[in-house]
């Protein structure tokens, strides 16, 4: 991902295992240090050490983390309405599953804590 507002800065994101290998029907598990991009050998080339240790920056990231989670949750129905009907996806089932799994407040807090621990 590129942040155009910061001079086209590259921003790596974890996405491969973010949703438990795309299977929400099982209990979600946190990423381990081996799974996380924060353990990637080129992390120092992507982020300066003082950025990772900057508590103000971390607080800003935390604010954005909760903001975007809320925004996603508010727009979940709109997102699912864009899925073509011929895909035959039981949207009611998956909206409920996502609400229970991903938008669970304990899960959200645990994810943030895991991020901070890995950071």
C-alpha cells in the first residue's frame, strides 16, 4: 500500500493470515511473530527505528485502528450488497459471523495488544 499524502511512502500490511486463512467458521487466532510482517528482515528498511519507538505515532496509529474498524463495521452491509447475487453467498450468515468474530470487542483489543507486543 502507498500513502500518497506522505510522499508515496510504502506501507506494508499483513493480509495473508489476517482472517484465519479465510475461514471465519473457526475461532480466530492472533498472528505469531513468525506470521507478522513486523518480523520481516527488511522491516528496518521500511520503518526507521525512531518511528517504531515513537509513542505519539503509535497513539495516532491506535486512533486510526479503532476509527477504521468502526467505519468497516458501519459499512459492512453496504460492502456485502456489492457482492454479486450469482456468487450465492449467504450474506446474512457472513455478516453475523463477521460481527461475532471480527467486530468482537475482545478480539479487537487483543489484536491491538498483539500488534504492540510484536512492534
